[in-house]
């Protein structure tokens, strides 16, 4: 160890950037995202906080691969090995406090999830417009869109 600097060889790797990002959101009050994490009391596991090698080793042993994102299973929980997993961006976008859950057919899902349901007869944008215009959820899902017709010349 020259000059007291520990060289782990991870700097610049995707996992190292992920580790730096979660620390920044939780521990840096000057981070734009701190308000959503650190100021809400979300912290980083002591095992990971000052040890990128431990985080990267855990990540590789727990499903990390290129293209996946780190997700906290409990959105109000800390970044710990027990509360984290790797999932697709699509799944991660459905696991956020900002989502509004809608109920139809006695099931609750996000609007994006409803748009992919086989009972939905319209595109996401149409469903979004309808729901925000006050349509009942089941009607918004099952009423087919009108076809736009080109006027005859």
C-alpha cells in the first residue's frame, strides 16, 4: 500500500459507479437525490459504506449482470444485502413511491402494468389520458379506441 492509498481496481466499473451512486444519494446532503433517500433516513449498510469490494462481491454473487439495476425491495428500507436485488429497468420503474396504483377487476396494478394486461384494449397513452380525465378504470381499459379516419377527398 503506497502512500496509504488502497487500490481495489474497481474505479470506473459499472458496479463501482453504482456503489458511489447509492452512497451519494444517502450520505451527501448536496446530492440532488438526497431528499429522496438520506433525508428520509435511508442509509447504506456498514458492510458496504466504505468497502466497494464488499459491495461488488455481493453484487456478483447475487444476480448482477449488465443492464440490471439495483433495487431496494422495501422502498423505505436501507441499502443492505437483505433488502437489495437486481432487476430490469422496467420492473424497477414499477417499484417507486411515485407510482399511482389503480384497481380494476379486484386487482391493483400501476398504470404501466395495466397497459400490458391482456384485458387492456388501448395503448398506454390512451389509458393514461382516460384515467386522468376521470374515466372509470375498467371502462378506460376495455373500451377500444376509435380509429382515426382520413377524410375523403
